[in-house]
């Protein structure tokens, strides 16, 4: 049975979902242990689930077969959930070459086959210059929709959540302080398992709740992983060579949750503990909102309707705010279509966004020039599967309207977020209406980027918008 460790804002909901599918959730945090009565042991984990930095989704890393089983379940969380395999998974070992050094806190490195990573300067001894080569391991992967690069560092380590082995350490230590940390170090002598030569052992914080049997299992598991990594790298040259992948002991998959998926996760969480409507939607939009959501649930319990007006009034967006159009693509990329000013706002979840356009080129599909003084007026509504943008010239005359069909819009404090579904509807200045980019949607389905259920929803939405505009 695959053992999964979960951390972040989706933990309770995902714990319930995965346990329903027969997966074992381990190393629970204190709140999770309180919410689930049994079956949550502090033992080594095969797979790790961590919430992304922007709280939009999660990473799933670990044993490749286990990762695939977990990611497949998460991708079924809702109609607007997406998953992507990471070409730079956690734990992978690369030979790399420095491409850009000199500024900031690290250098961009070439990992081979078009892959790029980020090497922190403080992880390397001595000066780092363009063209320098290193053998590195991926410490932290990066979401496909974000701007960060995977963080890589020299040296090798392996772990299972309870303990880690590292070639950069020696002896035995503990991340836990005080008497419990000293106890963990002392108990290690009672284990009848040897740490591989050249590797240092550190007990992680979760080990504070582990018994002696689990500790022994953790060291044995980490030792097996260390020996497997050494065997994989045995034939590699002593010095780093051309940028290339040398070892890939683990897999990493990224899952992004859309609005409907977040509300489905609310339902899963609600079966376990008091959960207000929009729990995950609110927490995904602002880290500052997490404590407010927890307080509201503690005082008022769960249920109700999603309080968009109250949430936007406290955290944004409101009239006068500037927000970006976060145009996600089904292949995982995030494209910002521009940033505009909220000119109109309604507590029911509707906003109008105004952007000044830069002259040059033409408006997609409308085939009219973008001229100086043009203004784009975008009307967004929380939860709607489409949104219109009307382009006007300097005199206020409409040059056409472009309706984007997408996953349900989420209006976060600094960004309107959705995933584009390719097919769109246009209304030209002469009043003619047309559905465009059907072929692109069909190609995305054929490529496995959009499943047929979601594609059919997009086609139906486009047809409904076309009828409304005709």
C-alpha cells in the first residue's frame, strides 16, 4: 500500500479522498490526527504532497508508481483539475552548466534538453561563473504555471519524511531540539541497521512521534534509497560533464485545482470537520486569509454560501485595485494578458477591468488594428465559464468583442485566474458573430491536454454564448 505524507491547505480534504481510495496517509500533523480517529501512523512515506507556494495546487513527489496512483486521483477532483509531469523531478541528479551568474542570490543553470534550474550561490563553495559545471540534485521542483525554476544544489540526499541521509553530513543529528532530539539520536544506537558508509543521518521533525520500530524502518528505507542512487551513479564520470540527466529515482507531478475542484474539495473536507463554503477558494487567493477562514469556522461552523463580497472587501479585488489576467494554458503555462484597473465592482462577484492597449499588431480573430488610445474593457464574474473583452478606440467606438471560454473564473486579490479552453466567440464591429479556434481545442484533446468531458463543456459554453450574441 502506498504511504502518503500531505502538507498544506488541502490536507484534510486530500486525506479523506486518498483514504477512500485505499491509500495510507502517514506522518499526520496534530490537527489531522485529531480529525481522523485511526489509521494515521508515523511511518516512512513513499509519496509526498505539498501545496504550491501560490496555493493554486499541489506537487506530488516520490516513488514513481505511487506518484502516478496519487496524481490520477487528484486529477479527478473536479472537471477543472489538471495534472502535468515535471521534467525536473525532486531528487533527480544532473550535470549542469552555469548560464547566467553574477546577480541576485543564484545562477541559472543548463540541465540539458532545454531544462533550466536555479543554483543558489550559498550552496556552492567558491566563486560561481558562467560556464562552470557542477553535479547537482533537485532539492525543490517548480510548478509549471509559476516563474520560479527548480532549485538544485551539489551533494546528494535521500529521505522518507522521518529521516534523511546526506553525503554532506556525518554522524547522527536531529531537526528536533531539546530532550526529544537527544533521545532520537540516542535511540539510533538501539537500531540493528547500519547507515551506508559516507552518509550522515538526520532525524526530521516528524520522527518525534515515531516509535522504535518505525525509526528502524525509516533508516532501512533511506539506506536502500541511498544505495540505489549510488549504484545508478556508479558509471558516471568523476567530474561533471555536459548538461544531462544522470539519475531519476523519484517522479514529480503537479496538480492545479480550478474553482469547481476547490469546491469539491470543500465537500470532502466538510465530511470531516466544519468547513465554510469557499474554504479552499479563499485560502488559495491569499495567505492572509487562512487565519480568517480558520477563525470563522471555529466561531460559526461550516456551511453557508461563498461570501465573495466579504472576502473581496477584506482582501480584494475592489474598485480602484489593479489585477492581472492570469491566462492559464492546458499545458501548464501561465500567461499574463495584462494588468488593468477595476473600474466597477459588485458584491455578487462581478468586476469590470479596464486596460490601455499598446499600439501595434491586430486583435486576435477580430483582425482589426490595435491603435494608440485603444481601451480594453473586460467583464469578469466569479465562477463563470467565459468572459467578454470589448475593445474601443480613443473615441469610445467599439472595434469588436472577444469572448474567452475558460474554466470557471476565480477573482483573487491580485489576479483573475482560469485555464483557457481554446475555443472562443467573437463579435465584430459589424455585428457578425463567429466561434473560433475549434481546431485548437480538438488538437488539445488529441494531445491529452484536455479531456473529452471538459472539451464538451467548452463547446456547449461557446454555442450558448454564440446564440446570446447573435
